C-alpha cells in the first residue's frame, strides 16, 4: 500500500478512536474528578507506549529524549488534554467536536510560522473565515453562552502543537517514545488538578470498563495519528481529520440526545470548508512548483 494511503487510513481510524475517547471522558465525568480522569488516561497510555518501547528494545531513559520536540509534545499534550477534558465535561460533545475542527487551520499557521511554509492571502482569508465559523458555533444562545466552549479552542491549540511535534520529530526519536513522554505529562497535569478537585475516587462496575476503554482507545488514537503525521505531509492528510465532525456529532445526537441547531451546523460547515479550501490551495501550489 502506498505510504500516503496508509497515512490517510491511519488518520481516519485515529480520529474515530478519539471520538470514543471523548465518549468515555463524558461517561466518567459523572463520577470521577477531572484530575483522576487525566491520571487514568495518561498513566494507562504511558504503560502501553512503554510496552511498545520495551518490545523494540528502546531505552526509556535516554539522552535523545532531552530534545525541544519532546518539550513541545509535552506542553501541547498538557494544555490540549486538560482543556479538552474540561470542555467535554461542561459543554456538549457536538460543540466541542465542531470547535476541534480548527486544528488543521492551526496546524497550517504553525507550519507557516515554524517551518516557513508560504501562506498566501487566500489561505490567510480561509483561516479568518474558519474562525468566523467558530463565532457561529460558540455564539450566545437562549440558554446563555457556555464559556467552557472556549476550552475546546484552547484544547485544539494544544493538540495541534502535539500533532505538530510528530511532524518535526527527528528520525532517532520513535513515535512510541514521543507518545510515552506526552502521556507522562498528562499524568503530571492530572496530579496538579487533583490538588484542587478533591481526593481519589475508586472506580466501580461499569466505570472500570470505561477506564479501560479510555486507555485503549486513547493509546490507539495517539499512535495512529502520530504515525500518520510522520508518514506524510501535514497538508496531505489534514483534510481527513474532518471525518471526526461526523463521528463526534453523530455520537452526540445518538448517545446524549444533543440537538444540532442551524447556526451550529452552519458554523461547522464554514470551519470545515475553510480548512478544505486552505488544503486544496496548498496542494495546487505544490503541484505547480
């Protein structure tokens, strides 16, 4: 299978796993404090990535991991997962999913800033139009403005930085090692939250299954997306992130009975359309060069 198609398939599977992660977080949020959820998620995925490293005889404590890309990964992971978890607990899954679609636009901006990729006036306009769609999604409503929706945007920024690290990671640092240290940083974030969100709650019954589901789908999602980002250009696979909006909104309606109003759908369409236009314009420039 050509490398680009492997990357596309992995990206689609990865965002599907992340939709399950969102579901498990919302399930667990009714019984567990946010800090504990982060510790379970980060600790569980860290163990799985550590096992991957052991199987390939890769040392966990190695000087090669003292690298700026690891710092970027950990910082993005800490900010992104903490903010996204907060948004998922307090806002609707559909709204959070829609706002997460700004990630490709943020990645485009990061590529322009840090990789010196050219961003013309048309792509700049597309980015601005995309964020106009964001305003439609987070607008004040009859029920009042949900400020926690803004955490979804902060989460998108952090997770974009996380995924960007996989794009610039040196070849001597494995995806498993990169992901392991990102997961450890989530545990540290959870410990900080635990200082303010109360003590540990022992999971029981169905909660234990949800914890295992959170860990497994989170690890698989991280591995799929990180591997996809390392196999192909950001511009080539970013559009396939938008499949998440179908997965997430469908889950919100089916599982939680959420209502999708016209402004939310319109704003989501604008965000996705802006991202796809930016991608199409970039690909055309690459082909012409």
